[in-house]
C-alpha cells in the first residue's frame, strides 16, 4: 500500500542493541533488509554479519503502528572504521518518496550524537545517493568503488563537537 500523505509523526522509533531485540523485531529487521538488499537489489552477499550482534551496535527501527517500515544499523567507533558508521539503511519500498529516508537519517544522527558525540560519521554510500547524504552534511572522500557489485563512495560527516575540536588544534 502506498500512502499519499504519510504522517511522519506517526512513526514510532526504537533503537536497540541486538540483545534487546525481541524475536519479532529481529525477524522483521532481517526480512526488511533481505527484501531490499538481497532480493530487490539482486545482490548475493552475507546480509547478516558479526557487526549485527556486536555489543556496541545499535539497530534503529521505524514503525508504522506495528509494521517495520525503515531501519539502519549504527556502528560504534572501531567496529568498521575508526569513526562511527551508519549502514543497512533501508526504507520499505511502499514507503519511499515520502520523506521517510530523511526522517530515518535525522534519527540516525540524533542517536549517534547521543551515543558517540565526539566522533565523525563515515559511511559507504551507494553512489547514486550522494546528493541525499550530502544534504545531511556528508562529504565524498573517495573515488567510486564496487561493493558487492554496486557502485559506492565513502563519505564523512564531522560532528559539531568533533569539527570544533579539530578547528581549535
């Protein structure tokens, strides 16, 4: 079902560690990610990895009532990069083009600011989403490379605390 005017205030946000996820949330999270990253993008790769259950990883989920409509995986500094990272960023197909990706990114930035305020955020972004991520202050820092057969670029966002600290040095 596609909504013409989805009420962003209706999204219920939950941010949990792997250990805090109940079985239904875990199932919904895995299903959404597989539906998008494996089936829709026709990309065979190990969708679940050790980073999912790392004790410092956070799983951000957005729900429309009880239906998971978007998610992202927030990685602590040192898990993938020396910076924090956002990955497995996904919006259910029937909820796209309604601003939910922007709402999800704002929630990601808020959660990272609370959990790891002094660290920059580095992402491996699909190249076609450069403009989207740039609108949130991310800057491209690499040439295009293939990740699982899909063109990607690395992008970096300095946090206000991190940016000011670097400027003073």
